[in-house]
C-alpha cells in the first residue's frame, strides 16, 4: 500500500443514508494573460434550486470557479475546516479518521486527541475499529436485498475478523473490474483498511490497487464535473494513497476545494450521484459533515505543512 489508513464503511454508509488525477480546468485570468490568484474564499452566489434542502447547493462548473487561489487562502480554509470538524459534538467515524490523518500530516496544528473527549455517532459500528481498536469486528452480513445494501455488505468484509472467509469476500469485491463512483472508491478503501485491520491479503489482491488507481484517474478525467463529494473522495485517494497529483492538478484541485467552500470551512453536497452496483442503482446525496470531512482530508494533502 502507498500509505496506511484509518477510516471506515461509515464513509459510504453516511452518504447512502441520505438517499454517500486530473481535475477540471479552472477559469479566470488577468488582462495580460497571466493567472490571478484568488485572495479570499468566496463561493459564487448560486442560490438554492427547486427541491434542494439547506444541506445541498446548486453545482458550479469547475471552469467557472476562481483560479488559481493563493496558498495562504487555502491554508486558512484548511484550519477553519479542521476547527469545524473538531467542534462537532458527536462526530462520525470518518470525521475522526480525517482528524487523525490531519494530526499525522500537520503536527503544527497541535491535535493531540482527535476525539477531544467526544464519542462517535456510531459507537457500535464495526467501522469504529479504525479509530478505536476496542470495537469488536463485524458479524457475518446477510446477502444484500438491494444494491446499496449489497455494496455495504461487500465492502463490510474489511470489518470482519481476519481470516479465510473475509479474505475471500474481499477478493471477490476488489476483483470486479468495471466499478464506478463510490463503489470504485470503496474497492480502494477496502484494500487500504483491510490491511490496516490485520487482514493478510494475497499479493495479487493487494496489487489491484494499481488497476483501481488507474480507473480513478480515468473517471476523474472523463467526468470532471462529478458531485463534489465523490470528486473529493476520488481525488483525495489519489493524493493521499496513490501516486499523488502533479503541480498543475494540485492547483486545479485547490481551485475547486476553495471555490466551493462556505466561509466557515464547511462544504455542502451539490448533486445526487446515481450509483450502479449489483445489477441495479441507487442515489447518493452526501450530508455536509461527509463532504466537509472529505474536503478536509483532501486539503491535508494539498496544503503544505507549516
């Protein structure tokens, strides 16, 4: 694996419950042809479309966002986002995982205890093992009766006790060659976190990370206007666990992260993604905490440590 990790099935479950590189080019230039760095975080006033809730906003094409952005603007936004996540009274497992990674990558922020005395909102979820080794492994899961339940079941093998049964399930899940969207992302996450949780996967299964990374890069290139939650998850996987982003891609990613942020360091979903899996499909619309955690995870890779 490119990096170790701690996070969980709650990452997808949080998005599903709401029904959960190359970047698009950014626009904007100075009159002399040079790019002008954005010096303030200002999300376009896109309003609220019919049928949207306060937890979602209208999508803004990446090319319409101010670009490039000043490094200090991104750094200040990162600190605000971290502060927001640390202030959530009862955070989800994925939020705590992000804070643990931030603490590792940015020690100058002084995050000694990502939980800060809080409990997580899913105390009995087996995914909690990723932030608390005392949480017991998940029990065998029944065959999913719907596509979303089946995806959660298949990815949930990572939270089963290590052994032949879980290894076989993870082998079957990650062997699927044509997954897209959150399902593709969770193939990668399954490999990362299964290894973190002590599963001894065969080398040929671990080697699938290279194929999955190539598919992630291709999906981002082909669909640059994915909903920001899914875009952030795929891009963060490349930046944190894959081969990384070159400087041009890093700058483009910063433009979308900064340009879609709310002033207080919060992001809201900007669309519903129709996830195909197991011969069916289901809609995923992410909650603000989920989007904000993913954007903060991505910023941890984009912002240079102090």
